[in-house]
């Protein structure tokens, strides 16, 4: 058995789990006695499944994990409550919980994620909650998903306030946009360095029918992320009218108001830094060109991880990847100055620090790593707000994604094509430039 201690008895488990029982809904028409009987029966089922999930017999373990996922949040909580003391130091137990949650490092967040949007919509309609739908490159349950999704698992999901809000007031769903590109550097002596190269992530806020009402692009500080979640939740409540035209007006007005506030903040920040005034949104209609180098440079946290490898492996000269579009509002140094205006609003709590600590090498300086990461988050927060979120507000304000049954698909396509610069039409994600001579036949090896 994986679990190093004696398992709690079913009766002890039932008593322990009683306080978390609100996660399982039972028919309101049942009598008090029937409800109590139903609860005890389900608790006993959970206790048995939690024990079976740690079985060394693979079919037994996998079957129990699948059954625990049917209990959703209650299944996550049951496993966490039973093993919470051993999880921090037991990778095997953490892997089981990750499979129940469908998220890497779930012991720090305790979040249940739907993998199918239709089932998430059913859960949202039953609970009256909005849906938080994450799109990413790779899989949220893998260590090597795209860089921003890894940062979400460190900076956002383990944060006590963020995880509580997500558990209590949102239905969670994630979907992979496409596999994340990876590069392996073999040092020839048995050591290998594996790293992801490019890819960005976005959280969509959907109503109970799966229609997008807001989007939070890329990495934000926990405090800013919380604010956006609460604002989106309030927005959904204001969209309760069954009048489609009124709903569209309320949604467009909300985003128009947010865009106006962003424009005022932008001009104010430029003035504080004594920088020349310039419009927040570019009037340029030149379609952006896919570029892995530029896509990575647009977000500081990702750039710190990806650019050292990209600059050595890409067949695209760094000079050709310099931003020359609407993304070049400020130089990197001026973005850093702007981020310092908001640096004190970005801080990581103990949940995040614990996740980071277990991933660091023994000789790493935790205080230095935290300071560097918080600086990067501050820069990503302002860049994502002024570059990406402003454009998304503009699209919603112009009623572009409010009256289509395929609104989410259309919005997501626009985001990845025009903002993240990783269009579906480019199978190589901007990593290959056909006009650059490499000395290798095509430079491409595609296996069937």
C-alpha cells in the first residue's frame, strides 16, 4: 500500500468528513431520516473509494479514481482529508489526488476540474454558478504544460483566497488548445534538460449556457485575479434577463466602461512616468505574424523561462522577432518601470510559497526566487491588462462575441491568432521560418 499510516475507519472518516458534506447535493424532497441514511451511505462509499485509490493493483486504483471524480469536489475533499498529513512528502499520493482533480499540484489548491464543457454547463445550471474555463497548451495535469499554466498552479490556484473563491463560486473546466512544444537538451553525460518553448493560457468566464462574458488573459497577480473574478461574477448576475437585446446591451456597456477606465489609467501611468502620450489600442489593421520569439517576449514570466532556450534553438534571428506591432507600446525597461508602480499589489501567500519551495533545487535562494517571480508577475499583470485585456474589452464592447452560438470558439480563435500569436493555421507555432537557411533538410522531422 502507498499510504504509510493505518487508514481511518469508515466510521471515523464519516465523522471527519461530515463538515465537508455540503459539496454533495441530495434531493430536497427526502425526509431527514432518508437524507441522513443517504449521506452515511455515500460517505461509506467515499471512504472505500479513497482506500481503493491507493491500491497497488492498477485497475482497482484507476477505477476508484474514476469513481471519486464522479463525486466532484466531495471526492477531492475526501481524499485530501484522509491523506492531508502525508501529501506534502508523498509524490505517489499527490499523483493520485492530481488524477482526481485533473490538475498538477492539486494538494495545494484542492480544485476539481471538469474536462468536458457540456458536463460543466450542467453543473453550472444546477448550481447557478458561472464557469471558469481555462485554455492552455498541453495538459493542466502534466508537469510540463505551457509556462503560464505552470505559473497559475504556483501563484494563483494555491492562493488561499483564490482557491476558496473558485471552489465556492465557480464551476471549473479546462481544455487543451494543442500540445505544448518541448525541447530536450542532451548534455551527453546522462543529464538532460527538458523545457517548453512557447504557448499562452487564458481564463474565460462563461455563463451557465457556456457563452463567454469575460476573459482574463495570461498571468495576473493573485489580488488582481481575484478582483477580475469577483467583477465577472457580478456581471453574470446582471445578465440574468431573458431579453437577448437587453443582455447584449448590458454586456457591451460593461466592457465599454472597463475599457474607458483602462484608457484613463494608461494615460495616468504614462504621465506619472513622464512618457509620451500614446493610444492604448492601436489603429493598425496589419495582421500579426506568428512568432514564437515575440509570443514569449510579450509576457515576462514566460520570457524568463522560454527565451534563453528559444534564442538558442529557433531558426528565427532575434532581431527579426522584435515587436513592431501594437504590442510595442513601451520598451521593456519602461514596462518594468510601469510595473513598479503596482509592485506592492503583488505578493504570494504561503500556499504558493510551499508549491514553489518543493520545485526548487537545494542550492536555490528562496527569497531571491520569490522576489524575481513577484517582479515578473507584476510586469505580466500590467502588460496583460493594457495589451491583451484592453483588446478583449474592445471586442466585447463592439458586440463581436455576444450573439453567436459559437461565440466561445470564435473568441478563442481570435485570442490565439491575434493576441497570443500562436494561430491554429501554423502547425509549428512560429518556430519555423521557411525563408531562413538552416543547412538541414527543411529543418523539420514530422513522424506519422
